[in-house]
C-alpha cells in the first residue's frame, strides 16, 4: 500500500475507510486506558496481572507501529513530530517504555486518553471545537490581566506565609516559610486540608482573614474570562483580512475594509 493510500486512511477523516480507522482507534484507546485503571486495583492486579501485562505489550506495540507509520507517511515528518497531535501520540507510548526502568511511572499510560481529543475532529463535533476556540481566544485576550492577578496572589500568599511563620512558629507546625506559604495557598483557595492549623489567637485571626479574601480571589479569574467571552460574542470577521472586529465597528482596524461580514 502506497503512502497516499495510507495517508487517506490514517490522517483522513472524510473518507469512509479513514473514519472507520479513527473510530476503531478511539475504541482501542478507551479499552487500553480502562485496562490501566483496572490494573491499579490491587485485587484485580493480583488475579489478572499477567493478562494486563500481555495486553499492555500488545497495545504498546500497536500504538508504536501506528506512531512510526504516521511519521513515515507524513509529508513533513518533523512537522508532525513536533505538532500538538504528534506530541500527544508520543506521550501515549512513552510511559510504557519509561516504566521498564522506573516501575512507578507505568500507570502514566493512562494519559493516552488525551488522544480521545481526536473525537472532536473524527465525529465532526465542530460546534464544540468552535466554542473551545472562543474560550481560548478569551483566555489569550485576558492573559495580561490574569498574569497581574496571579502575581498579586503570589505576593499575598508569600506575605501571609511569612507572617504565619513568625506568629505561629515551628511549635505549631509552621516549620519553615515555604511550609507556611503552602498553608497560605491551601487556606486562600479555601481547600483547607487541615494538616497545618494555627493555634494562637492572632494566628486564627489571620487565618480567618485569609479565608474571607479567598472567596473574593476565586471570583476574579472567572469574571475576567467571562468579560472577554462576552466581547468575543460581539465580534465578526472582516471580509478582506479575516481579522476579528466588534460588530459596532464600521471599519476593520487592521485593513480599513468597510464591508465587514461574519
């Protein structure tokens, strides 16, 4: 079978045979991930460990051959290797080989579930892809605000952690400033593991203050992204240069085109 035929099967989603291959691949990925999860259950691993091991070898051989074939038939192999999908495909087989030398990493094989993202393309779920693109645009548009926000949060938790280290001290579990900063992060995000807790009156007051400001802090990133999403909904594309502009704009800010269509 020549490269063109293989390319239409493996990379193509428009042809019947290519669609069947992709759906079959998605099913195999689901089964392989399910086996990894079942293997992590001690009782099943002790009873069916050999079966899981043989199955994983078979899955790894299949995914490895598929990855190598994708490189072979790709018009630009390096471009595929360093592309998003190329990296995901590599990550789907890498944990198995790493697990040969470091057994504890073998369960990272479950990350091959990331390959299921292809389902949006294979099953023609374009409306979800479009919504995802809008969310991505909104996040990128608000990245400067988010960076400033997280810088502020980093400053706050560093200050709170340092204060708590001085107030509580090592006798109450705040053994170092990094440990105290960890407490501050857990408290401000309202997670509250409870592994470290203040015991002095002043320490409890600071903890209460941290919890209160935590509720306000959580709402800020949501508001930033929501605002940008609202702006994205009010944009259309210029018919000339395809740049996105607000509906209320009469001219494209990029090329000056007046007749703007969505």
